């Protein structure tokens, strides 16, 4: 018998969500309509930001964030190699040069000491970054205080890619409040903390940045009363080249409905993460580091095997047993499309060593204790 597959992540959709989407389907608006600003206001209020711009993916939000911070050809964008490719690709969409900073061995996030050293060298060479994309890996906040201090000293802007981290807290405050980052981005892909199917959002505390991102998401077009007064009420104006990155009202209604359960979801993830820590004690592996200054949203539960040579066999044993393990992340600089730009193995040794040992175990609010026990039992067998 083929065992039932336990995925590494899974959305939680309830009758309330279905009803919210159905109500939109029976309304006058399907594309961006009244539900979108309601969702934006609800997320902004929940996270303590003054502005939020909903779009069709976090990838689009990262792109709009880069444009609104004036990232252009000839500029430099730096990020972590331990992330999804989108955190780096956004710089290349703007024609900027992308480079990486190695990660901290404990947090697995961009290492502020490595960032400081690289900034000092870049300063001397006249090649300082305009934007640094700080990724809250697995839902765990970066050392945002240290990164902010470096941003103030060297004059770069911070995009916090919090695709994993909605519902997390840093120094007691919600992720997304913009105390440290210029723009924070969330993803609502189904494996993330809350979902809209596809979807993303950019939060900030700067009205001009938010206005520009909102315009760029819809072709760079303005149709406000001031410009219509001169020409007529049909009039609109493309002021710069934009895109169709709009979120639909169906998606926004689903997001609003999911947002109600954000705390419940994060609490369930915390409980399961604590339970994994307990169940995995004594095995030849490292469980996730706990930051005393932040509360992770626990998007991912990643273990590191003591013996990297066993990773492939352990991974394949688990997959064969119906455990939907995954690996986050293949270091971005090792992708063929980045090697072509000159990156090579050995460039970011901490991220590469981490990658060689990493396995992501299933973690989502609907994971039962019995299924979690099955994951751990199979892992024990694989490691025996
Ligand atoms: C999922 C993810 C993205 C992209 O999100 P989409 O909404 O799928 O575009 C970007 N960055 C990180 C770190 C992610 O995990």
C-alpha cells in the first residue's frame, strides 16, 4: 500500500473562506474592487504600518518595491543566498547588479558582520548597494537593528522580504511595522502563513512610496480627480511604465477571511515546532535556533543533519515513506542562471554548508500530532 503523503506545507481553507469568496463572485467586482483596500487596511492595521499595497504575488511586490526605491541599471542590490530566487531576481528585473552576503550560522539569515565587512570594501571601491533585501528565513526575523544601523551609515534602503514571516514579532513588535525596513513584503502563496491562492503585499510608512507602488501595479496609470478636472472624467494618464500586478477581489476576500485566523495559525505552528524540538532531542541533527529577541512565524521547520553525506539518503527514505520533506534553500548563487553571472561554489561557504545538511520537515496548522509522530518515527528509522 502506498502511504498517505504528508506534505511539507498546506493551506487551511474553511467554510468561512469559501463563503467570503462566493460572496465576491456574486457581486459586481471580480478584479481589484472594494475588497482589496479592505484587505490592505486590515493587514496594515494588524502589522502596524500606515500603508499597504496588495498585488498578485510577493514576486511582484518585490519588483514594485525595487522600482519605487529607484533601483536602476548601474545600481547594486544585495541579498542572502539562503532564499527563494525571487528575493534576488527583483534586482535583475530593474537592471541592477545582484550580489550576496553570507548567512549567520545560527539564524540562517543574512549575517550583519559579513554585511558590515562587505560594505566597508564596497565603500572603498565606490560600489555600495542601493537596496539590501533582508529575508526573514523560515519566519524568523533578521537582525533588523544591526541592518538598520548599517543602512543609516552607508545610505542603502532596506526591503524586508517577510514572505515567511507575517504574524511574527521582532523585539515585541509585529513584523511589517516599518520600524527598521523601508518596505516589507509578504507572500500569500498557499504554503505560506495565510493564503490568497497567489498574492502578495508591500507595506511601508511612506505615502509617496505607497502611491507609486499602487500606480505601478496598474500600468503606471493615474485617474484621480485632479487630472480629470482639466481633460474630462474619461481621462487617465500613464505617468511611468507599469504592469498589471493587481490582486483580484476574490483573492482579497480570501485573504481577509484568513487574516482573522493569523494568530491561531502562528500559535499552532509554535506548538508543533516545540513538539518537534522535544521529539527530535538526541538524534544526530540540529533543531532550529531560537532567537530570544524575536518570535518566529514558523513558516518552516528546518533540521540540519550532523552528517551531510547522509542527507540525500535520509531525504529519499522520507519521501518514499510518504513524508513530503523539502529543502530550503538551494543557495541562489548556485543556480545556473546566477553561475552564468560569475558566481561559483565556495562563494558563500556558510550558506553552502547549511544547504548540504538541511531538510525541511512538514509543518502547517492542520498537521496532526499523529502525523507529526509518523514524521519523527520515519526520520528515526532513516537515521538508525
Ligand atoms: C514564496 C517566496 C517568495 C515569492 O512569493 P510569491 O508570492 O510566490 O511570488 C519570495 N521570497 C521568499 C523568501 C519566498 O519564500
